[in-house]
C-alpha cells in the first residue's frame, strides 16, 4: 500500500516459487524481499537461498531484503549474496521509500553506464577496420599507414569520392598510441562558417541566440585522440585561419568565451579535390596545407584496384548470400564511378532484392558497363542524379562549391544530396 501510494507499480508474491515465477515473467525494476516465508520460521534461510536464485536469474535486479530478525551477520550474508541493501522490521516508511528510490536511481545509472560502455566497445571495434588490401595499389597504401600511424604526424588523405578515406583515417588512429582515446570525425566542408566554429571549438551559453547551454567542440572531444576533418578543401576561408592557429598553438577559444583551452589532438584531413591547385589559386591557405600534409596518402579508385572487388563484395554481402560467377564478372567489369561506397550500396541492395541465396547479375542492377556511356532512359531518377553529380564533381576536380554552381544548387543542398545518395 505504501509503495503504491507513492507511485510504484507493485507485484506481490507470497512464496519463493511465486517470487521466481514473477521474476521470470516480467522485467522488474527492483525487488523488496522478505527473508522468511514458512510459518514460525526466523532463520532467513529461505530468503537467502531465494536471493541467490534471483541473482542467477537477473544479476542486474536490485534486491533489498527485510526481516524482523536483523543482525550484523544476517546483513553481511545478504550483501554477500548480492543484496543491495538491508532493512529491519518494523521499518521506517520514509527510510523504506528513500532506499527504494536510491536503488532505482543506482540501477538506472548502471544501465546507462553499461549502455555507454557497449557503445564505446562498438565504436572501438569500428575504429579497427579490416582494410581490404589484396591489390598492389592498396598494399602500398597500407605499408605507408603502418609506417606513419605510430607517429604524431598530420596526414592528408586524398582520393575520389567513396574511396574509403575515413576508413584509412580510422586505421591510422587504431594503429597509433592514441587508439584508446576518441576518434572524432567532422565534415569540415559541409557546414557554414558560424556553425563550423561552434562544431569545432564549442560555445558557451548565451554566445548566440540559440546557445541555451555550453557545448563542447570536436577539438575538445578529441583531446588526447584523433580529429578527422573530411572535405577540408571546402572549408570556409575564414575558418581556415582559425584552424591554423589551433594547429600552431594547441589552444582554442570556444565561441563566446574569453578563456583559452589547451588541447592535444592529432589531425587527419581528407579531400577529393586537388588541394595544391586550390592553394595555388588562393582558395585554400598554403600555410594550412603545409600543416596538414606532413604526409599525404593517395587512395586509388576502385577501378584501379579490381583485385580487391571480390573481398570487398564478400565483406558487404548479407549473411547466407553468395554471388554467382556471372554476377562477379559483372562487378569486375563495372567502372565504379562511386568507388567502394557504390560497391557497398550495390551489394547491400542486391542482398535485399535477390529472392534466393545466390545473387544474379540482374539483382545488381548495374546499368553502365566499363566500356559504355550510361543511357539516361535506362536509369532510375536516383541513378541519373548520382551520375550528373559525380560527373559535375569530376569535371570540377572534386570541388563541391564549383560542382554545386554548375548544377545550379547551393553547396548545402548538394551536400544533402551527396549524403542521401551515399556519395563521399
């Protein structure tokens, strides 16, 4: 009655068997457990045995035990068997409610901590990518990665959209001394100047109209670890100067704050543009380029590493699916303008659409062969959009701003389309 009156939803059981039955049928938040059930029994043995069974059934369930025969020995034994707390009858109502609430709060905190731990483990596993490198072109790349990863050198990763620049960045981070710290990725070219400032350096409450609370920037999130700046060639020019200062001094100032903060971050940058040409034409700071490309890694296009296609396809394929020999021939013959990202989408789509265990050439829905120009009338609207965007990017040397201008789009609109199409 007391618990119900104070907002608890209660299930009752009058025997050890009934307690176990309730716990097996429902996910309980907390258990208030009497140690004695049989008439004229005061030893607490039934309750202690039941406590052990409950711990076996659900190790995360908080159990608070109570008995009219409180003793130090009984409390120690209950705690040893997994009880979270111990109450002696007759209990104080206020203390009982406080105990239940505090144990529920502790349970919620433990669940949150375990979930975050699991997310961290998943993140770390994703930071240890298995890079397919059967081809000579990728073998050379991975040899260079192994050499430079242990150092603290800045690395510029270049290559066409979809070649796996972030995968290589994660491989560098995972093989470095910073592997146990954060890897933070930011699209440096996809955000406006003001938004990117807050994203990279953070802001304090009241710094601007919508700044209702302090925000930690990506540099601070990556402190002690690695910051990956994608699409660096498209970063706004004013932002380039602020980034350069942080790289030179290791100090940053959040938006709206006057206090400088020290950070220790390794920066890896990536671009699909000819950043040296961008610098020569004044669109990218030459001094920033020197800071970013202590070492440059150039990733080959998928058409230049066809030996890797079978292994990549196998990695992307749904469990229980396999490629027919004709489908594999089609994959090897395709020109792959979207590179590894396109291959991944093709395989995932074919895995979903194929009716049997074997993926046939028609399931791949490859419209254009390596030696043929695409026929727009045979393409879906999405494929046409992808083709026109990729052609514009190629014609403009990977410069997103110029490609957007040619296509008649704003840069942010083109980035949204690139994201929805999976083009990188």
